[in-house]
C-alpha cells in the first residue's frame, strides 16, 4: 500500500503542472485525454527524428499521414491515397490522392509531394517503408502519382503505402541532413494532430487536433502522453486521473478488472532471439548453432522471466508454436553437449561476449546460465539502446539478444534475415534460404507465396541464423468509455501497440 499511496501523491502533484498553460486549456478541468507510458520519451515526432522503435514511429504518425493506414480491425484503409490501382501486372501503381488534404501550414498535399517522398526516402531511408523494389515515382497530373516497380511486390500496400510517411516537398527539399533537421518545420505533416508540447527530459507530449484535417475532426481533441511508472499508472487509472496505460503488469490484471477497468491482452509478436555473430568462424557451422538451441530451455524462460506470460516461438521464425508446429529443438542439454563435441567445439580462452539491451536483462541472465550448463561461458554486457546498436554494427560481439516484430506482412521475415540492423540477422550464407525469401517477396500468387514462405521457415529452422526464444504477452488498461485496442497484425507494418491513431480519431 505504501507504493500505491506514493504513486497517488506523485500523480496528484504531476498533473496540474503538466497541463498548466497548455494551449487551448480553458480551465483546470479541461484536460487532454491522458495516456501513461513507462518510457515517455520516444523522440521528436518527425519521420527522421523519432527513436527507431515502434512507439516513436506511431507518435510521429499522429502528425504525418501515409497513403493508407490500418484501422483498429487491422484492415488497410485509404488515407492520403483515395485510391491505389495496380497496373501492368503489378509493376506499376497509380495513386489518386484524397481531396482536401493539406499540410499543417495550409499548403495542399500534391502529387509532387508524394513523388518527392519516394525519391527522398530512397536517398535517406526511414525506419519503415521498404523501397528496394521501387524503380521510381512521377506525378501524373495534380492529384495522381505513378509508382513503378522493378519487379512485382505483393507487400507494396502494407509495407510501403501503409507505412511510409509522406513528406512536404517545400519543407524537406534542400535538406541534406534530415537526421539533424530539428526545427519546427520538421513537424509539418498532414495528419490529424499537431504537436503543442514535447518535453524530452520529462517524457511528455501534448497533441491537439488539426482543425483542417481532410478526414474530419478527430474524436478526441487533445491527447497527452506522459511518462509514468506502472504503479503510478494503475493508481491513475483507478482514480480516473488518466485514461489509458500502454502497459501494466500482467499480475495486476484481476485487480484492474475488479476496479471496472477495460483490459487488452495481446502477444507482442516480438520474439526475443539469440543472434550469432556470423563474421566469426566460431558460429559458421550450423551444428554449433543447433547444439546451442538444444541447450536452451525456452519454457523455463517463459515461466521465469515473464511469469508465464510469453509464447514459445517457432524455430522457423514466422509464428509462435501456439499457432501450430512442433518444437524443432527440444531442451536436451546432454544432446547439446554431444553435438558440440561432435562439431569439434573448442571453448575460447575468454568468455563469449553476450550483448543485450538493458530491457532484456532477466532473460539474458537465464540464457547465460543455461549456456554455462552445456559448457559455454559468457560475459553479459548490458547496454543502452544506442550503445548496443553501435557495438552490433561494429561486429563487436559473439552473441546478442535481439527482438523485432514478426507481425504484419510476412515479407518481414526476409528483412529480418537479410537485413543488417542491430535486430536483424545479416545472414546470407544459405543460398536456398535466400532464394526462397527473395522469391516469396515477388510472388503475386497467394498460394504459391505461402508455399515459398513455408519452405523458407523450414530452411531457417535448419540453418538457425538466430534462435527464436519467446515473445512476451502484454497488457494494456484503460477507462471503459474508450478501452485499449490492439490492432490485429500490429499497427502499420506490424507494431503491437494500442497507439493506433485511428483509436483516437474515430
């Protein structure tokens, strides 16, 4: 009870200061719709400035619209594009823009803006929006754009049209360092909200509705996202001081339910994986990777690190085992040691460097302990996200704990396997796997594409570019009037969050 009373006292002191002098506040009772979030600061909500994680992208989407967008049922709907037509057997798309769309500074959104965005993002890649198949984009009149592809791309709608924020040409043209472009103009989007306040030190945002939004005025006029511990968020939900919490402990579910609050439970779709450094000969042989897989007790990880609120993930990467399939590498430390010996494994003089972001501390310690049981000593190196990414990019690791979404279009598997970001495998040593992944990314026939994906999953499970472990389940809570909603398949390209702007605009 002491922790709860402290949280309530902090909350009572926080809210008046937070919303004092907020533009548009008429009186103390006139407060925004408040969302509690344990992190709070996800970076400035502009396409090149937000943190390279899903929530930062979603807050940016409040300001910047895409051509299409997923509604809360997971269905792609028109946004800046009123209509998208495939031509030439899927090698060209004609995009017709929505009527009345305008930038926050009042200028109209034009075909020139859309064509410019495709070229600009090719030069300066964004976190989302895979443009490797795009040959070019050109205006076709004032409100139409032709996008030409190098080859068919069945994921064009969800992974490009539904993910890439459209930029105002008159703002970004001439900006050669977009990741350093931090002025107010960098926030000029066409989305349903504008940014009133952003306090990175305190982890606070306040958004207000865009009165000229082409989709009509949002249902919620003002939204605040506030950094708040889970304990304080639970207290605020119960007292009515806050409206939503992006994440609360699963152990609090029954207490919150009895308090009359609305809950949403969902698989994160972000399996934690043990990544191998393929630049070193130590893990070049798949037999060593398979041995390590047999030496890891994933069910114990789910029970211990996540109190049972996690799914065992398939070794084939595409889905969890709850969605079907068998456990390819059952926990068997005796077999693991035998496979290591058969592969000629020679333990290094110094312990292997096991890198992990700080957020994965508990499961990393379990992995290290289980590796020790089969004779592999590690030295855990916990890092902040930026340092972690830097060490991975430099190849300065032996093993690493990574996580990324497997929701959304299944072409995400190709990006995860072949990509070179810190949470991707950077693996191209299996020609058959590479061929299957490339073929599915270009296959327009759904049945044939499913066959290719199943083939890729089998090859992945055999080669183990990294070893999928478990994916946590998450719990969000809110007031019954506007309950938390998880978008099936994840928001945009596959982000498991209640921060789908459609939940606040309709």
